[in-house]
C-alpha cells in the first residue's frame, strides 16, 4: 500500500466515523427529549388525577351562624 492509498483509506475511515458520531448524537438527543416529555406527561397526569384540590366555602345562615365546609375533589365536571 503506497502513501496515496493509505491517505484515501484513512480519509474514508474518518468520514465514516464522523457519520456514525453524527447519527449517535441525533439518537441521543431524541432519547433525552423523549424521556423529558414522558416525565412531563407523567407529572401532569399525577397532578391532575392524584393530587386533590381542596375547596373552602363559608356559608352564613340566619345572619349570625357561619358554617365552614370544605370538600376535596379533583374532577368537578364529571
């Protein structure tokens, strides 16, 4: 193998290594974004379905009595 063939061989290997590194970065970027998106969806679902919302209402009856009632509910529309 002479010097020109060796240089062409090394350049071809360097080009392939660059393409593989570029594809790996793309894959890693999408994997990180997917994990962050899944965490966000899980956190939002947890806050919507699991964490209750507490409501305090004050009711005045007969002009002098005050009744404090609190209710816990998440889905008031259903």
